[in-house]
C-alpha cells in the first residue's frame, strides 16, 4: 500500500511542474509577441489589405488617375515646383535671370559702345496663356534710352527692338527667347469699354476714324518700303518682315491708300481693362518705352508713319515719316523685354513678391 501511495505523489508533483512550465512558456510567448509588434503587424496587414482593395475599386476614377500621374511627375499638391499654373496671378514676381550678353550695336547711340544689358531688371507675370506658357515682362523699362528715327527706323524698328531683347534677355538653358513688348500684348486685354474707345478714335485734323482709309496722291503719296509688304492689322504691324535690317527707304506711289491704325489714349484709363494689375503693370512705370508695333495716321493732306510707345500712362506713338517726305521725325524711349516661359518650365508655388519671387526650373 505504501508503494502505491508514493507513485501517486510523484505523479501529482510532475503534473504541477508541467503546468507551471507551460504557464511560463505562455507568458514568454505573449511577451515576445507584444514586444515584437506581432499584433501591430497583423493589424497593419489587415488595414493594408483594405487599402489595396479600395485602390483597386478606384482604378479608372479620374481623381485616382490624376493622383497617380502626379505622384510620378512631382506635381502633387504641396510640392514647391510644378508646371501647374492655377495658382499664378498677373503681377507675380518671377526669379528670372537672362544669359550674360554683350552690348547691342544695332541702334544709334550717343557713343560707339552700343546698348548695355540691364542686369537690374526684375520680372513679373504679364499673361498666363491657355497652352500653359507664361509671359513675363520686366517690371520697369531698361535704363538705356534708344533713339529710333526716319524711314529706316520705321522699316527696321520692330526687327531691331526684338533683336535687342533677344540678344540680351533670353536664357538658353531654359530654352526661352526674349522679344520686345508690342501692341498685341495690350489690345487683347481691352474690355468692351477699351475696344469702343479705340474704335471711336479719329484724327482731329481729318476726322478719319480708326479703321477707315484715306487716299493720297502726287507728292503726298510716298510710302515706306515695309508698308508694301505687311497688312494693316495689329498683328501685321507688329510683324518682323525683314530677317536683317533693310537699307530700303521709300517710294512714290502716285496713289497711296492708307488705313488709320493710330489711336491715342491720354492717361490710359484703368476702366479700359478688367484686370487692374495688368493696367498697373503696363501704364505705371513712370517713364516711356517703345512698343514693337508700327502705325499709320491719316491727316487731311498727308499720312504719317511711326512707331508706337507708352509714355508714362499714355498709349501713343512717335511719328517718323510723312508721306510728303519732308522732315523725318523720331523718338527717344526705353525698351521693355518680354519672355515666354514654356509649359514645361516649373514654377514654385511659394513666393511671388518683389522680395521673394517665385523660382523657376526645368
């Protein structure tokens, strides 16, 4: 009987020890799982599966496609550089630097050193185009005054102004070419009030209204060479007909028909434009500058041919050549370059002020 009692005691003790060891193993296992983040990984795996399921159900959705494209093109909301233009405003300052350039020798100057590049210019958004390009303009005209005069000035003025800007204010790295501001940059911004004022303008001496024509004959029928080759629209009057400066002057036509394209806005009213910042940008420089656009003005006995300019706040022009060929005139004004940034050029979403301009890059 004693032997059987000892065997039962040993069996009970072994059972107790086994239970204790198992409890210890369970505790160690649970502690390891908690410390290793096993439960967190399982939760994350469940959430990840749900997220991927949602993504799969959104494939084909426009927002999903746009977000995916932006993820790989660097155009997500919050990125500092983007080709998106929705945040841009007319008047925003842009950190643009043209290539270093030598003096331009195409114009008459008071010395033989030519016209220097103005390295002090700041640049502002003038126009945001539907194709994604952005036109920027110097916030003020250049420091140097350019003298343009006579028949050769009328024939070559547009070409020379654009050539000067191209040679001194382009940027080869960005692949952009500068040009001069012209009337085509301004007229499309007229509202109905501005258009009506332009169309109603007439020469006080002949009462020839804008867009009307007048015929001159005999000694009053001399015409500058370029007038034979281009049309009379704003686009044509801003066109570079010559590829290099011409030496051709004028010819007598016998009968000369001239269309009145000249008009004058004294202290150009801001209510001619819907965008007040654009008006300020164009007419608030406090000085005068050339527009690379020609004009023809119909007087009672002669026509007058010249080049347009903005003088302080006045949209006007300088007469170069009367159709009777007596004294040739001219003008002294500054230059205002324009640069078109391509739709591929990225612009920062930050900045936009004179002190903190928006940066640009490819």
